[in-house]
C-alpha cells in the first residue's frame, strides 16, 4: 500500500506522495478486510506527519454503484474520487481545512462472515451487512482520532451518491437513534483502549439517493432492473420480506433527526427525480429538517462533478454546517502551508 509515514503502524501507510494531501488506508472490519476499509485524506503539512495537524472537520464520502462489487474505491470507478481533491482544495482556499474519508464496504457478490444469524446466508454484501459496515466504519474513526489522527468527530458531514446516498441517509439516522449503551466505543489509543461516546453527523448530503428500497424494487432501478432485489437478496413477496425492505430504507426513519440536503438532477435516468420526490414529500410532511436542490439540466453523474454547478451547492451546504456547528471553534484554524516538494 505504499510507504509508511509519520508514526507508522501496520495499517497506516502513505499511498501517494504526489498530491497536496496525505492518503492512508485503515481496515475497520474483520469479515472481509479487502472491502472493509477506509481511506483517510489529510491536507499535507510541512512535517509530513498528520499528528501535528489541528483537529479538522471530516467529510465522509460514500460511493454508489447500486451496491455492486465492480464499483469500488481501489479501481477508481466510483466517480466520487474527483470530489476528494476538490473538497480539500476548496477547504484550504476557504480557510476551512478539512479531512476527507472514503468508505469502502462489502457489496453485492462478496463474501464475509456474519455470525448469530442462522436463518439465511449472510456471507455476502447487501442488507444488512453493507449498512452495518457504514456504521462500523464511522465508529472506527474514534479509534483513529484516539491514536492521533486529526479528526474532529464533532464536525462530521456525510456525503453519498446514488446507492451511497441511500447508505448516507440510512446510517446518519441510525447513528442519531442509537441507544446510549450502543454509543460506547472502545477506541485503541497509544496508551491502551479508551472509552468514547459515538455521535452522529451534523449533516447528511445525499446526491440522487436511492431513498426507498421497496419503491426502487417496483421501479426496477439499476442496469438490469434488479438492483434493489439483489441488495435485499429476496423479493418482497411476504410480510416478513416487506418488513425487511422497510428496515433497509431511509424512509423508515422519518422524521429525520440529522439535517438533510437532497440534491437531484432533473435529467437523471439512473435514479429518477420522481423516486426522490416521494421521499422528499414524506420527509417534509413528517416535519424533519430537509433542503432540496434541483438542478434542471443535471444528469446522474453531473452531481459528482466538481466542475458542475452541483459542487458549489454541495460545498455551500457542507461549509455552512461545519462553520455553524456549536462544537466548532469560533474561528477556523488557518490553512496548512503549501505542500513541500517531494
């Protein structure tokens, strides 16, 4: 995975020295480490060691691809990789330096081992493993912060696209509803394990999200029309199956507790705006805090293009939430110095 830098550990290695930011990978799951990992991107400092950075707000990126194995971070085909340098550079020029975390997760067609569930095969991605991976990846950030990574976990924003938008909406609301005993995280620090209280994001930005799995099943979302069925690994042909579809859908959490921004493209043919509108209407009727940005000429992947109008909207919502967060400092820390020549 490259050369270890700073305070090296077996899972903390620099991936690319040529960029304006450090990139490290960390494994957060034991069932399938090839899929259960995160990439942490930190603005590059003169010291080449993130341990001397101030604590920075965090954007968690969740890629789409209808939860399928062939779309993944390592092959760089998720379209969200363009947002990583865009967010970091925009943060620096806006006097709001931040970290970006990309989450990889088990996807449909992959193997893993989930105990304590004997009724069905839980050896692949999909519901509920994929959703659990997002929650566990977020909890793992507390271990990284405890070990010295510059993460301000009181100022976290989820940003997800398509199926990643579904995961962002679902996970942010799940985290906001955790019982107190389930918020306890034992983070591994240099002096041993410490107890941390897991929080929730301050904002969720969903770009063309799959909002309702049952509705997506009916609408035949996906290239083959079976994306939602493959994710659930069953048809909704019984009351039990329909109940599981509801549990896997963000719409089950309305009214939402975490503020949401839904960004849709009127020319989106992959996740039609009509799909999102059903959720938007339900959320607004339920009384949750939700904003909607409609882009008249935007297609599905225009929403992840930092050169398009959508990025200005996304950055505006993200930066405003971070600045207005009660946990944030009254003045943001100064941006890091220009990167060294390496």
